[in-house]
C-alpha cells in the first residue's frame, strides 16, 4: 500500500493539500473523482499547505472543498505552492460584504 502524500477533498478542487512536507521536484499522486493523476511539485510545500493541480491565472478562483476560498493574486503554475504569497482570501472577509446604509433610529 502506497502512503498518500496529498489529498483532494472534492472533484471540483483545483488545489490539493499536502499530507506531509513535499520537496521541489517531487512527483505526487492525487486521486480526483476515482482517477489517479501525477503532479510534479515546483516548490517546497509544507505539511498542510496547498499546491495547484492546474494552472490558475491571476484573478482566477482557488477552489478547495468544492468552494471558492480565494483569488490568485498572480499566475500560479500547476504544482506550485498555493498560500498567502499568491492568494487573496475571500472567506470571512467583512470588507467584501455589501455595506448597509446606516439607519437613523432617532
């Protein structure tokens, strides 16, 4: 039995999560929708961090758990580490909610 080094949580995801620290040049096997794929890691990826399963263009959505979790702040290549240096979070951001106009309660 081969120990998995990364996991994809939903078949619509465009990132995988490292189950162990991954080194640049390492080839990682991931399962997506019952099919196995290999991805060469282009940069070191710490345990628990994400790497791209496909090229993600600047401004493109980063998808994990089948949900958009962020937006690429620059082009991200397949196999590249995906983290705060190249993704803007779109989760739990009050500044992205539509602002309500103040109501005069007096």
